[in-house]
C-alpha cells in the first residue's frame, strides 16, 4: 500500500485515521473498517518504553513498529509519525527510505527542535523555517509515492501567523498535506484554513487536548479532510487494563467480571487462529 491510496481516498471526502501502536491494535483498527491508520509516536513511546512523547523514541524503533503494523494489515494504508526526521535533511532521507521499506504509505514531518514533545504538551520549540523546509524538500525529492505531511508546531512557540506562513511555504514545496498543530479554537482552525488555501489540511483530534473535538463532517466544513485521532485506542486500552488489573488485584479473580474482557474465542478470532489451524493442516498432510 502506498500514498496513492490516501490521495484517492481524499478525493471522496474526509479520511479519519485512528492511532495504532502495534500489530494487534492495527488488526483491531482494520477490523473496525478503517482504510488508513496512523502509527503514533506518542503511543509507540508509551507502549514500547513506558515513557512520554519526549524525544526518547528512535528512528529505528518507530521503523520497526511500522514494519510490524504494515505486515499485519497489508490492505490498509499506514501513515507513520516521522517526528523531526531524526536529524538533518540526510537523516530525513533515511527515515523516508526506512518507512517506505517497511511498507508505509505516508509520513508526518515536524519542525520542532530535538528533543521534540507531543504537540499538545507545553515547552515546544521550533527550528528555523529553512531547516524544516530543507528536510521537507529532501523528503519530497527522495520519496517514491509516500504521502508527505508537513507539520508545524509554531503556533505554540511563535504564533499562529508564523505557523500559517510555514504551512504556506511547505505547501509550495509540493507536500501532500499541511498540519498546523494544536489550534485552540474553532476560530483558529478557520483562520488556518483561510490562510493556507488550496492544500489538504490535517486536524488532530486528541481527547482532552488543546484543540476542540469535532466530527469529520464538522472539520470538513472548516476545510480539514485528513483527520487523525492518534490516542483514542491507547487511552481506551490503558483505562481497560488499569481497571481490570485493579479488580484482579482486589478480588484475585475475574470470575464475576468477565464482561469486562474479550472471551478466549473472541480474541482468537482477532488473531485469526482458525486460519493458522488451516495453514497447519495444509502442511500436515502426507504428500501424494
């Protein structure tokens, strides 16, 4: 699957991407009917390392997550968080190559200083425009069909006007979409769309984040057609695991609370156990 799939989907209306962080979450997203998913750096840092999105995750660690996700759901387009490209323009080229080799259809590339932070955290700083634009130019020049999203975090550290100017400059380079991170009101979302016309715009819907939560239809009306909900699955899984483990610790068993869990058979369906039994049987027959 490559970026052309995302480009085609965007011609038909808004595209909603849930965040995933491993092969299991990817299979669940595919089973729910999503055609595009997003490998979240925040979620990957949390699940791989148990750490916040604070610049700890490395280029090769996220590439490995992408490879496992792409292999698990080959019929779904996978966009991968590229953070800052993990260095200069040359490092960005390597990131693009690694992601494409993993099977990714798209990449997000942002303009934060390293170590970067989640876009909805405090304390973000951005690099000079020219440094970020050089990385974007390298990505666009060296990609095959990767869908390139230019993300700027300048709204928090420099101001909305500078963020919009950065987005316009990125659009001029030929990126596929622009993403002004963490606008704090519908009025700001509207201002960004007005300031950066003629390009696909990304909206980031983080529950309890800085940006108001809107539906895909509401965002489309504001001019946003690529919508990412990067932490929904992570937050849901975290709450469910925390609550179940607390019950297990308190009661010593889940005998009276199995309604909180997938059944053994339900989980085996998710990982296609029957398919693997069939595969085993196919290779267990004596040759004729």
